[in-house]
């Protein structure tokens, strides 16, 4: 089972990105850090999704303004097997780091 950094992504503009997927027969407890590397604000989305395309009910953040050179951190996210961390930014210069621990369910 992995610990530490579980996934990273440099987000493309206006596209969902699956940053981390929990392996089968596993659950994870993660922290997600989203960083805006630009001096202009960005709108970001964060979801725990069954697929790479979140439904409206799966968003933790939706079009949240991330100030220039700012960051957002969400911790203590518990994920079931095969769930995904999906992120989105309306523009470039935003990156995501998912870190935490995976634990076997069997």
C-alpha cells in the first residue's frame, strides 16, 4: 500500500483531470492541495467521483475562486475503492497534489 504523494497533475485549462484513483480492495485517507502559480485568480473545482466526469452531487468545491499565487487544501478525505479525485481549473498554471495513505480492506 502506498503512502505519501499518491498523485499529481498540472491542470490544463477547462478540462477535468483525474489526479488519483483508489486501487481495488483498498480505501484511502487523503489531503488535496491545489496551487495557483499565476498572479491572476483562477476558478477551480474538486470532486470525489465514481468516474472521471463528476455528477453535481460529487463536488467538494465548485468554481471556487483561488486567488493569485494562492492555494487551497482539503484534508481528511476518506475514499472507497475505485473512487477518483477529479480536479478542474478554468485556466492554466494550476497544479494539484494528492497525498495520504492507502489501506487494504481485506
